[in-house]
């Protein structure tokens, strides 16, 4: 049991473009089920994980703009603003993923 736990935390150290892409899909699913209306804590939790994933990417690509956008989302109260900021972040993340896929 300890071996599998150690392996999973070792695997969590560096993220891949696939990990980031999967997290974006998870967050999009929350928006599709209108979590931004009354379950913003779920979105904020996922954003925190996305930020951690971005910061552990094994790449020279700058993620600071995306991290700043995540920080803005985490303090956003308005559902409409949340959606707008998510769309902007999603575009930034997609650009990062495309750049990463060229280097992987």
C-alpha cells in the first residue's frame, strides 16, 4: 500500500499536457452543469488544482499569465464574470497545451 502511494505522489510531481487538458475538461463540465451559479467552491477547488498542475509543468513555457487569471477567478463572485474569465483562461490554457505538445 505504501509503495502505490509513493508511486502516485511521484507521478504527481510533474504534469503533462494531457493532465492539464483533462483538468480543463473537468472544469468545463462544472460550468456545463451550472456550478458557477451556486457551487463556486467546486470551481475554485478545481482552479487550485489546475494552478498546481501548471506550476509543476516540466517546461520552459511561461504559465504566469494563466496563474494570474486563475487567481482572478478564485476571487470572482459574479457568475457571469466567472464564465467570462473562464473562457479567457481556457484560451490561455489551450495555447499553453499547444506549445507543450510541440515540445513533448
